[in-house]
């Protein structure tokens, strides 16, 4: 298979392309951030502070699941014993700006992927370059799926855990606005990027940096790390930990499968 003949680009040319990639991506993020600014009331009151309410959909589903499994009210959430306070003069302004930028990044992610694809596509085969739409769709779908997983699973479990955790009844939980928002942003964006693991593994396997044998060799270590992460962000019960850990393990297994397919195709071609 022959690659499309392209004029060889110098190192400076590549840097120029990368610069424009970053500029276009930044502009896209800022455009979407501006849009989210006009609906910031909804973003804060409904989305960000949603997990603070015991009536949040995730808590209600877990409570119904608890009853179905015969655990009574063991994983039901009836109260959120904490308050959120702003302790910095410019705190709410800064949080508003950075929250809009984060939301802009999430919404602009498919466009950023398109820019990234245009940057790396000259190094791919002609057949691979024709799969641009498929790549953007799959990568965007995985990212948004991860964002939803982070928001509806990781965030409410983390909020519930830290809200109810106490070293003593003398200490009352009063979280700073910045730390609360930071936890939500980190959980959501990190989950979205983690769900990109199959896409990342695909390209790493194409470049020969990762093999399915390597991924299988370190499978047990990955399981331990995932279980530790699940244990940290969830209440101390097995059901909650499995709800977080199982999707993450499935993503890792999917990455191994994709790596295997790519590796076998390379072996046939080579």
C-alpha cells in the first residue's frame, strides 16, 4: 500500500501547522464558552449543583437498585450535610469564567478532533484518511459517553462520599466553591479523556509503541489501579465500587481488542 505523495514538510512547517491547530481549537473553545455564558444560570443551578440534591437522578436510581437487591436503604441518599461557600473576593467571577471555558472545551471537542485529524492525516495511508468521519464520530461518542459517566456516576458518588465523611462530629463540612467545582470538572473531563483510551491505543499500536501482548501482560495491574480509583471515589460498599469499576474495565478490554485487530492487520501486511 502506498501513501499519498505529499510535499515533504520541514520541521518549521509542522510547527506552523501545529500553531494553527491550537489557534483554531482555542477560538472554537472560546466561541462555545461564550455560548455557555448566556446559559450559565442553568449550568450552575441544574447541572453543577444537581448532584448536591438528594433528589438527583443517580441517587434515586441507586436507592431503587438497593431495594431490588434486598439491601433496604443501605445506599439511599437522604441528605447532603454540607454547604458550599465562596471565600475569595473574585472567586465567583473566576469560577464562572473557567467553568464556561471547560464547558466550551467539552462542546468543541469534535471540532478539536477534526483539527487533530487534519494534522496527523498526512502520515496515514489513503484508505485510513478516508475514515475521517468515522474516527471523529467514534472518538466524540466515546468522549461524550465518558463525560456522562463522569457526571452521572463518578461525580454523585464522590459528592456523597465527601459530604458524609467525617473524622469527628465536631467537624462540619463546609466546602469551598472552588474545590467543589474543581472536583466536578476534574471528574467529568478526566472520565471523558479516559474513555478515549481505545482511540489512543489504536494509534499507539499503529506506531508500534504498544502491542496487545503488552496490554495483557499488565492487565492485572490495570485492574488493581481501576479498583483503587473506584474505591476512592465511591462510598465503602461493593455495589458502588463495581458500578464505577466495570465500565472502566470494559474500556480497557475494548482497548486490548482494538490493539489486537490493528496488530494482526499489520502482521498480515508486513
